[in-house]
């Protein structure tokens, strides 16, 4: 399995072409081991589906082989002790390699399977996740989904929802030496930001989150020192807490924008929160099996970011992020723990043999 992981890391998959090449490598690896695969294509992006087992109960394992850009040397993996270094080791080629190895081991003894397993490998999680969404839209769904993102073998059963939006604030131009004759749109943006941060939805919390997060991501305004700007666009990335109502938040944003003359609110991207419950029987089974392997109670937590689990969760499926230990992903010294990758693979195998979830 570690040889498989190193081979995957060597594939420079930080472009569509490179990610597609990595996916075709996965296809070949599985086919060589007698596993039938289906490769689909959406807007030049490839994705792979393989299925073992049968019955009404279906668990999906989802992983991505695309990575963020890195230096050439980061695509030459190396090992120091228990750590394997390289671009994409943690995020998330180790998770993919473990899923592929577990899938192969289970395929050799189908009589031990207690449910259907679908393996989904996709190529654009680091950009927009269109390939996972495409699979869901094509009907590749199940009862429960594990996205093998690096979580230190902790179970990420919730994830914040997303609202990314622009606010266009209007003012009135004048000469920069006579600002009182104009209305500075940048100053209007400052005032909007101050009032935004007092809205009540930013105080929401639950057992996994103390509050939503609000990132002022971009400001676009002004062209010359001697001109009062009459237009300012400010852009935000809002991550709301599971349990909050997205439409209610958007209504509050719309109301606030309406208090600024001629302003405009533009919603660019939304995604619902992942709200898998701890009482879900899959969660209980995963927590139990994980605790047996790590020798202590499994940890449940909420992710601040969003992965492809969100697309499956929209269908009503339980969905989690759950994978091996690593660090510095997207950084220069990205690494994954070899032993935790082996443990993750063993957990996946144990989840679907001997004992049914239901």
C-alpha cells in the first residue's frame, strides 16, 4: 500500500490533466487486481466508480487525487521514520491508497461483505468539487459516505455551511482634495463591515462550534489618489454553524445591504452544512471499531472547512470526513503517518465484515 501511495505522489496532479492521469493510474491498479471500474467524464474531468458487494445497504468511500500546486521536489516522496513526505501525501492520496487497498482486500472474499461498497475517486476537490457533485447527480449515492480526508483518525461528522457573497457599495465621486463634496464608497464598505459583525447570526453555536466564521476576503475599489471612489466591492466567505438556517442568514444580509443606498448583494456560492448526528448507527459503529484499533475512545468533531462530503449529505445520507494522520498539507513539508494510514485501511476493512450496521 505504501508503494501505491508513493507512486500516486509521483504523479504531478495539480492540473486537470495531471489529476486525470492519477485517476487513470488508479483505474489500472484496480483493474490489474480483477476489480471492474467505471470511468466517467464531466467537462474534461474524470472520475472513477467501482462496486463490490450487494444488497440494499450501501457505503461510499470517496477520495480525491488532485492536489494543490507544489515544487518539483515535493513530487518525489521520501520516508523519515513513520512519516512519508510529499505533495498530496496527507491531502489526500494516503486516504485514497488506503481505500483502494481495503477495497481490493475485501474484493477477494466477497462472502464476508455485509453491504455494498462503492469506491469513488475524483479529480477536483481542491477546486470546486464538481466531479463528486456530478456523481451524486448521476445517482451514485448511498446510506453513508466516508471522505478519507486527513483527520488524525478522528471522526468529522459535521462541517460548516458556506455562503460566499459580494456587496457592492455606491458613493459619489469628487476631487480627492475636496472629499466632503463626494461620498466615499470605501468608507461605506467599512461601515457595512462594522454593522455586519453585529448581526445575531454570528453568535450561533452548537456542541462542536463556538461561532460561525466570517472572512473579509477581497476589497476592490479606487483607481487614483486624487479621486473619491464611488464604487467599492467587498467579498466575504461566511461559514455558518450546522443547525442555522441558510435562507434566514441570507435574508439578514439582504436587509443590511438595503440600508445602504443603491447597494447590491450578490450571492456567489452556497453549500449546506453537514449535520450527521452522533446517534447515527454508522457513526456508532465507526467510533467503536476505531476505538478498538487506537486503544482509546474515538473523537467526534466538527470541521471548519468543507469537503466533498457536503454533496452526498444533501441527499440525506450520513457523511463524514475520516482519515489518517498528517500535517502541513498545502505546505512545503506535507507528510502523512504511515502507521495511521495502515490503521485507517484496517478500520475500513473491519467496518464492512463480520457485523452489520443495522
